[in-house]
C-alpha cells in the first residue's frame, strides 16, 4: 500500500517512532511544524495542555506532500491529556476529505491512548486500519520494536 506518514513531535519521542515506522514501511513522511512556540517547561507544557484540551487549532508551516496521492495516511501524535495535538488536529481538519485509509500511532507517558485514538478516528470520520500506542517506558526498555512490527504487519495485511 502506498503510504504517507504524517506526524507532529514536540520533544522528539514521536519523531523517533515515526522514523522507525517509515523506515520499516519504506514510506514517505511529513513532519508537521507548529508555528506557535511550545517550548519551555512550565509555560510551554501548560499551554500545550490547555490548547489540546480546548481542541484548539494552530497555524502550521506549509506541508509538502499531497495526501490524496496515497492509499494510506499514518498519523502520529504525542498524547496530550488524552487529546491529539493542535498540529495533528489542524492537519486532519484541513485534509481529511483526501484520506482514503488511516492508521494511527501515539507516544505517551502511560495513559489515555484508546480515548485519543477514538477522537482522531471521529475527526477523520474513518475507522483506523491499525493503531499503535507506545509509552516512554516501552521505548526505554526496548519493547517498542515488537509493537511497531505488529502495527506494520496489520497495515500490510490490508
Ligand atoms: C501537555 C502535555 C500533556 C500530556 N498528557 C499526557 C497524558 O494524558 N497521558 C500520557 O500518557 N502522557 C501525556 N503526556 C506525555 C507525552 O504524551 C509524552 O511525553 C510524549 O511521548 C511526548 O512526545 P514528543 O516527545 O514527540 O513531544 C503529556 C505531555 C504534555 C506535554
């Protein structure tokens, strides 16, 4: 299946998983760049949480790839309060009419993945072919590779 992986990462964890998935699938990818400053331990963190919980949109740097040209769009986001990031919300809202199929992944501290996926699926108006929830602990203990392989197998069997 001709796939495009689209992701947002504030601190690099989701980017690390995005790279592993896109390398394994040998697919193209697009990193979303949020123009809103989201750095800083206290203010940055609080603003991120507030914007995600209020289901805020943001302004993204212009994207390069046309999602209409792909059979599958794989969407990756950090979990912010069991919500998607404003960057992914904005991308989906702007492009979802061009999606044929979706698969979803998130990275997180440890809770809220299923709720997050439910919200993304609802916004996409599509049931995902597969989902992948990866915690930072799983990455630390090297348990993420097996999960990524199952995710890819599930995608490839469609
Ligand atoms: C504002 C904010 C809210 C978060 N909320 C959750 C949460 O509800 N559940 C969880 O497991 N992790 C939560 N996390 C942790 C992130 O999902 C986790 O660190 C993620 O891997 C970060 O991805 P990144 O390095 O690609 O930015 C939150 C992090 C931030 C900044």
